[in-house]
C-alpha cells in the first residue's frame, strides 16, 4: 500500500478486486458491479481515505456533476440574487455549483477574461454553464463543447438565452415618473456598449426622449461619479434614473455630499430591485426583476435536452419614497 495519497490501485488491492472492477464500483459504469464486490470496494475506499479524481472522471465521461456560473462583480447584490437561484436548482438536481467572477465591467479586458474563464471551464467538462454578465453589443460568445451554455439577457447570439424585458421595464418606469410629475430627467448609464445598458436607456427614452444620458462605470462608484459630474456641470434635474440599483445608491451618496436630500431635492430611481433598496433612506424606486427565478430558469434552460422558447422575463415598477409626487 502506498504511503502517500491512496490511489485507485491501492483500493483495488485492498479490496482484492481488479482495477477495472474498482473503477466501475467507484466511478459508475454501464457495466454493473456485483453488489457484494461494490460494497467491498466502497469499504476499502473509506478505510484508505480514497477520494475520486473528479476531473479525471469528467474527462472519461465527457461531463461531470458540476455546473459553472460566470458572473461579473461578485460584490454586486444583483449577481448574488441570481446565484441563489442557480444554486437552488443545482441542489435539487444533485449538482455542485462553481462560481467564476470576471470583475466589474472594464471594456475589452472583461470580454477577454470571460473568454478565458470559459476556456478553462471547458477543460473541466461542466454539465452546464450559466453566463450572468451583460453581453457586449455586436460580439458573440463561443459556446464550445464543454457543457451546455445559457446566458441571461439579450445579445447572446448562438446561446440559449433567458431574455429579460429591460426595455419594457425602463419604459414603464418612465411612464410612472411622468405620471408623478417628473419632466426633467437625467439617465445615469453604464458603458453604452453593454446590451443591458442600451436596452434600459432606449426603453426609458422611448417615453422620455428628452432625457439626457451620462455614462460611467456600471457600479456604485460609477453612479457616484456620474451624479457628481452632472451636478458639477450645473445640472439640477427633477429626477435621475440610474440603470442599476447599485449605481442609484452611488448617486444618492453623491447627492448627500452635495447637500441635496435624495427624493426631496432630486428624485432617484434605479433598476433590478435588489433586496437592500427597500431599506435605504429614502426607500428607492426601482424596476423589479425576479432575480433568483432568473438564475433558476437559466440553469434549467442550460440543462434541458430540448429547450422550449420562452417569453422574456417581465419587469415591474416599484414606486417608493425616493420619487414622491411633485
């Protein structure tokens, strides 16, 4: 017996069976192992402390019990909510989730990081891959052959897609803000090449075409920077619409630093309705997406043998204290 980490050969010798029998007993095979022999092999594995080489199993079988989730900024509650839905479905199916974060969007560098992550994942033979980051306008993601791939949001040509009605949700928000008396509105947007940003801006401006747009990073800091730039330019709109809740939270911080009370001096609205926005002060008006359900649907879609087309996930406006009636 080896003095180092026990191998499959050690287990076979301890159980008194052939290497092939030990492999079939531990790793699964179309050829069944005699129950008595299988129990003997399992007992030897426990005694020796043997752990199967999961990556080797995946290579041999062409797949594994692992599903991969690729997100952007792991600190963003948007991705945390989506991840919870992916984990729920994986748990129901006896699968394990690995999460890879490519970081906050930073242009072509981020696209390259995602491609590198996908290349690495293909070598691990995941059962499925879920891409949760926003797509870039005019680019394609190579699905490869290392598991089925599903993307969240539009713009993922060639992939199974859980489409989200970002455009319709933003248009509905603009309609509600008009009804509340807001006419002079600015949009705090992320990078314009992101499909999610484009759809939300276009949807909002389809109702309020006069809304001016300030682009910044798709982060809390980006929202803070865009709001600060707007104020520095002498702009005092009735309301600002940030295309994500984390950008809206950054914008609210910038307003306070400028001595402006959010919701009183300038209204603020966001998008996504992440859990914490109902608890900030003032509670943030947002466009709600069922983020956990979106994550669950994406993994189910990636795992499906014959996926059926689905309607875009609807969005719903949640009016709160940050946009009082004027």
